[in-house]
């Protein structure tokens, strides 16, 4: 990135290794039911998690339900276009107002489907059928239970803990680091959801390092500088890696010619590797090709966009469960949610940049993949093979962890520092008095 010398944002040039210790970490964190139960209360009940995109609920009365573990939150666009969130459980006898994972448009008020009690969109009581039978309740103390809500980058976040720090404090450096890549100016063009055969942390951790590229994604080693990736711990909840493309892995014994690097990266985009000029690096050529291709695709002028922004895998993790990419080629968001100690729901969203002034269109519908369906089959998704390879690892790693006699993992100090960081942040939450 520094060697590109073509105007990468200062935040991408801020790099620094962090040493967080080298002790083995127990596999109990992935297998213990007791730890899973503690996480539900102390992590999922106390952290900021993005629940939906703003454009999923654009108009007053639009709503969606976000669920994690046993928690369920109803998120509602208000008449004044702000967003409020409520526990998705009726104060009368506990009925869910709407099914887990559902969404809809144009609610005038919130009506419980069981006995028909009603609340205004702001959560205040509107009507109780047979009001005479409830002389013991006061209207002003029978509102819906509010859940904290805040927005960043076009994402609506919720936090079930009234005592938690603000979203702004929680995200720390993140808004500053995304100033050059505003995610609120993007549209969800692909949204894939699939249940992963592994503990939520184990699956997340596979995306926190590029160390596994050589063995798991060997074709990628021909054009990614995996061993040269930067790993940065940027705050209690935020870490990052930056992984340059267009440069072969230093692990490879055989020299990969520059035209071959070009061919590996852009052949499927219709570019001719023969266009590489004498003395031009594959990385520079690919970046130029991407500037032209994405410029045409998105209607955005990328002529002054740095190589790192257009090409590299720059990826921020926000504890406990979200990844955000500021890049253009790699422009995903991931979200993980626990199902049980051995399974989690993994969602991949592709966020396409929008030209100035264009309203954000509704998000693409979710493509729900069954366990036996591959990412390669998802129309328009470029990286299916990679995620299929990762999924296969999860099945085996879960089995291997259970078979382990050692009972602990041993991490690399640099390349796996974000795994240790996640576990250290987790320990802080789990050790809090509830
Ligand atoms: S449970 Fe909601 S109105 Fe009765
Ligand atoms: Fe991977």
C-alpha cells in the first residue's frame, strides 16, 4: 500500500503490530454449554449488533424483526422517520408481535395477534380490548419495552443493555476509518444466509486471519500477499486486516509471472492479460482494470481512487459478530449469530457503491442456502468457491476440536492476533458481573 504511493487514505497506512500474549487457548469456549449460556446473557444481551439496513425500513410504519439467541427485537420506522426498537414480546401474555426474522411495511400501529391489544408506533399504549377487565394497569406503565437503537453507515444497530456505552463510543475508530468509504452510500446487491457447522467464534475466527489462504485457498496464493497481511488491533471491539491482491504469496517456491497474476485475478472479468505494459506491475494493471470496470458498473469515477481501496481485502471486525469492508472489489459485510454451541448463522452481504444523489434502493432479498447448497451456485456472487472451502473447514474443525486430546489451540503471535483479541474481549464480557 505504501509502495503503491497513489494516495491511499491515511487510516489505511496506520499499521501496527500488537502482541497480546502467546498462551494456548482452551477449546472449551467452542464446546461448553455453560459458556454458551453465559455468552447469551453477557455478550448477546449486552453488545451492539447491526440489526438491519436503514433502507430495509424506509417509510413510517415499516418494520423488521432481529433475533439473536432467544432475544427478539421489533424495529419500527417512526412517523418522524427516526427508528425505535422494542422487545418483540407482548406485555400481556408474551406473544410475539411478529415472527422471528419477518419484516413488513406500513404498520399504522402495533397490534398483538393474540388478544388484539394495540400500541402506537412509539411503543405507547393505544388500546386494550375489554379495558374494564384491567383496572389494575395504568396506560402510561403498559408501554412496550424499548431497546436501544442507533445507526452508523446505513446500518441500524440495537443493544439490549440499557447500561451499555453509546454506539459511537463502542465503534471507536470505525467511523473515522470509513470516512473515505461511506457504507450508507451503498446498496445491498446480494444477501446470502447459511447455517454453518461450527461454533460462532470458531467460524468468525476463520475470517480473522489470512494464514489459512495457502492451505485452504491455494489458488488464491497465486495473487494474494497472504503472509504480508497487516493485522491491527484498533480498540476493545475493533480489529482489522489488510491483505494485498495482485502480489503472489511469498510462500510459493515457483515464480509466478506478472501476466499470470493478472490472468488469475481478472480473466473472469473479461480483461486481457496481454494488455500488461512492459515494466507495469500486475497489481497496477489490475487496479486500472478494476477502476474502469467498477467505474462503468457503478457509475462512479474511480480514476483518483488508490489501488488499496479498489483492490485489496481490507476488513474490519466489530465484536461480537460483524465484519465491514471499505473496499470496492471486496465490498462485503458479514454477520454471525449463534444457534447453539455447534452451529451459527452466517450472512454475507455484498454492498455496491452508489453514485452521489441516487437514492438507496431496497436491499436484495435473502438467498437462504441449505446445508447441502454451495455458495458457487449463488448468481452473481464471485467468491463462492472460497466460502465453500471455508465451510468445509468448519465441519472438520468442529469434529477435530471435539476429538482433541490436547484441548487447547496454539496461536501464531502476529497472524492470529485477532483471534486472541476476540477471545480477550469475550473474556472481559464473560467476567462482568451480571
Ligand atoms: S398476548 Fe398480546 S394481547 Fe394478549
Ligand atoms: Fe477462508
